[in-house]
C-alpha cells in the first residue's frame, strides 16, 4: 500500500518562506517565527488580519535588528567608514575617465558569470572561473595609469606634505631669494610675450621630480632672466617648441616634451601647449604657465585645472602664493614639539606661582 502524502498547509508554507527570507536575505539566523502567528494570504479576508500580520512581521524584523545592533562595536563603525571612504575615492578617481568604461565591462562580466553559475551552465561558468583566477593581475594591468595617479595624489596630499616637512629641511634664505627672482623674471617675460603674442610653456617643478621630462630636453641650469627666457622661446630658436623646466629657481632644462592630457572633455579651442600643460599637471604637482601664440592669453595649469586670462599682477601674486613657502612659527611646524613646549611653559608658570 502506498501512503498518501498530505499537502502542507498554506500557513506552514508561508512560515517556512518568511523564515528562509529572514535567514538568507536579512541574515537574521537566530530568529524563530512561530507558524501559528503567520497567516496565509489566501485565507485572510479582512483588513484587520492583514494589518495584524504586517505588524507582527515588523516586530520580528525590529527585534532581529536590535539583536544585531547589540553586537555592533566601535571597530565596526570605523570599518564601515574606511570602506565608504575607499569606495568614494575610487568612484571619484575613475569618473569621467576611460577607466569608467572598463569598470562597466567588468560589472557586465560578473553579472554574466553569476547568471551562468545560477543556471548551471558548466562550460560558461568554467570559462569565467578560469578567467577570474587572474583577475588581480588583469586589474593591475588595465588600471595601471589610474593606480599610479591615485598613489601620486596620496603623496601630494596634506599628509604627504606634512611628512615631507618633518623629514626635510626648511629652505634657506638664498633659495627663497632665487625663487623670488625667478618669479619676477617669468612674470616680466610673460607680460612681454602677451603683447608680442609669443608662445611659451614654462613648468615650475615642486615636490614631484620631473626627471623623465627633463631627459627629453636639453639641460641648461642657467640663472633665469628676461633675455635667457626670451631667447629660449624665440620662434626661430631650436628649443622654442618644447617646455622649459624650472627647478629650485633655476632654468634647469628647455625643449622638453610633455605628455598630452587624456581628458576628452577639454575644449577644442585649446591647442597643443594647453593640452600638454594639463597633461603634466594631472600626473604631478607642477605649476605650468602658458602663453598662447595666437591670442597672447596667459594661462596656468595646476592639478589638472586650467585658469586663463591672467594679468601681470595676478600672475605674480598666484605664483608667489604657490611657490614661496609660507612663513610659520617654529611651534606650528611639529604639533608634538609645540605641545611639549606649551607644557613646559605651563610647568614653569605653576612653579613661579607656588614660589
């Protein structure tokens, strides 16, 4: 004789469904929902029972949420904040670049791999699993420019500058004087080029060294002056097509080749000089001054941003603000030392009051 299998009731089926939903979707594995408190949708005919069912379900979810929050610690908050910061900066890094299209393609591959695994497509899932075994190496190769840019931006951040100030020595008065003289010479030359409509591309090197760029030109290591810079950018001079690199207040090299920007949103009105200035400013902390050969307009590129229509006064003030070190008290350079000094002063004051 064969036994007849009794079909499960709608109440027990719905209890099992909601129990599975709470475990797998909401990850509340420790919640037990009584079957007698759940009502089958087919058997509910009144609004009162529907609202009662919803209210009981919300209570169960809230209880599970509060139980989860009881295990929440401060380290979990720090973990969430750190992951959110990393994701935000990754999105900010790849936004409006060619890497954005690569990320979309990778997401599509992941979705196809998940579908092939879900529908048990063995050949396709095996192919994708073999492909994703080398995903780390592929990401490093595909996103090499973006990763390099991110690391360079980290080095140019406030933390990197603060570390440089701690490990390096402050500039001497002679070096500051050379930078001032260099700024004056560049401003005079740019003002002259503005009226004569002579093209110029001047790069001020800062913390990021431009050795690769310098190797593409001719090393001069000359004291900056109006005649020297004017002769370099004379339209029939052999070095006028390239860029001039200024290092530590000296005309270090000329005729250097700069990389062009890879930003597709740059205006079509900008020529090769402006695109080269944007390109080197995107991968270094250099300050680039450009004089247009067509209009004589003075522009400046810093951190991938181009500012135009500079005058003699605004150019000098901007270069002085960006290149000259800011005057600070000795107590402000290292906060730990300043705190120790203040503590010693307070101890001396207390001893004097006691005496």
